[in-house]
C-alpha cells in the first residue's frame, strides 16, 4: 500500500494511521531515508507483471542495464534493472524479475530490453554457472554490442573494453561488492538515484550492511 505523504490508508473501510516504510535493523540504507521513500505504479506491465516499465526509452538518452542471474528453479530471482544515467538524478525506468525463468531465456530478455533502451550498457554478474550461460549467449549468440567486460589487474577486478585478458561480465568479490554498496547507499541517501519499483524497495528494506 502506498500510504502517501499523510501516511494513512483505508482497508475494508478501516482507517490506518502512521504508516511508514521501515527497514530492518542495520540496513545498508539509513532507516530514516527508507521511511521517506515512495514508489510508483509502472506505466506498463507484461508477463504477469514480471516486466515493469516506468518510463519508455528517450532518444539520445544513456541507459545502464544491470542483471543478476539465478538458476530459474523457483528459489532466487533473476532480476534486471535499467537506469537512465543521462543526468542526475539517475532514474530507475525498467525492471524484470522471475525465479522460474531459465538462463537462456533470461539472456534473450536482457538482449531485447537492452536494445530497446538505446543499446544500454549491460552489466551482468558472472559469479555462478547461470551467469556464465547468460553471458555466453549474449556475447556469442546474440552478439550484444554494449556488454560490460572485466579483467583482473593487480589482484583487483576492473572494467575493460576488450583485450586478451578481458571476459564478458563482472565477477562480484568482497571488494567490488563493498564499493558498489557504498555508491548505492550514497546515491539513494543523497537523492541522486530515484528508485520507483516496490520490489526494489522491499529488497532495500532487508538488505543489511554486514
């Protein structure tokens, strides 16, 4: 329920007061900030609301697609987030989530979604075998042109744009996750990243620092 700025809503004629979006203890995002976040209804949904569009692509805008892959066996979710990074504040414009989609089908959705949003720069996590399958299809079969590559340099994972040691995708390590979480925290708490999706809010409310 979006309780709005007055923090009230009705259920079966009963008025509830003082509603707020609160995180669990030790959340990455400050609890006070979580309580002030609001979400939006998507302008369009597909595939039984697994795919949600909050903003159609705009010509000449720059987009980044971030994808996390699961095995598609009803447990963890495969998730896509597309962010408009043309100017600050960045805006979440598209999400997709499913815990039953198999990796090869997920790769197709990444490819189509990325192309729709002006060939968005696609960053796909490569840690597990499912991520490897998705990246193999995107790189060799779909031949997605704007796929983030990475390489290990001085014992650290760094972004790259090709080369003999470069591989598709980005492997999450303790260091890269720490850096990514730090940027995410700073951008949301300083209103430089506008999150619109309810499911994303739910994830943030239980995502702890440790």
